[in-house]
C-alpha cells in the first residue's frame, strides 16, 4: 500500500502494514516507510 511519508515529503510504499481501528471507529493502516523507516499512517481502507 502507498502512503504519504512526512519525513520524505512524498508518497512511498509501506512496509509491515497493519490494519487498525481509530477511536472513532474508522479503519486505518499503519506501517513503516520503505526508504527512511519513519512510521506512516493512512486513514481509510
């Protein structure tokens, strides 16, 4: 899955993707940037 990395300031592929549910019940995906290793977060399926 692709998400926006704040540190690289561009869209990157996520590694170690994990489906999570936010406090308000919306689905989200949490992962790690494949280039710099920063945590990434994408709201939605």
